[in-house]
C-alpha cells in the first residue's frame, strides 16, 4: 500500500548498534587493534556516531582527556566520512555512587 505520491506510509526502521570499547586496555603493552575498530565502524556506516564526550569538549575540540579510540580511531574516521559526531556525555557527570555504612567501609578496604 502506498500513500500520496507513491510514498510508503510505513517508515523505514532505523538500525542502532551499541559498541562498547575497553579503553583501559589501550594503554597496556599490547593494545587491541584500533584499525579493527575503524574497519568495524566503517562497515556499519552509521549516520550518527554518539561518543562519550561532553558538548563542551566537542565545541572546544579538546580531546586530550579522551581515550585513544576516540582521537586515534573514531574521530579521524568521522572526519573522513559523512558520519555526524554527537557528544552524549554530561558536562558535569554525576558522582560515582558510594555505599554507605559498613558496606562502604568494606568496599574501601
């Protein structure tokens, strides 16, 4: 069934891929392959690349505190393609949750 002017009234579904990286392993003696990350994201060919950086970091182009997968892989890929970078981190992230009472003392060691 088509609508006016032959337009399909059923919208096309969007694909969403969530890709978690293990940034703590990038600075180890044997880092994982950032080129493989670039190939994977390039193969997915997303329209939007949501990255955990604050809007302020993005506006100021201040990537010094970001993990290598951003500055050495994903941001250069976005610059070379038509992917739109969307900063999704809060400017002031909430404090890490802490356990109270004996649980907190036990966790702290």
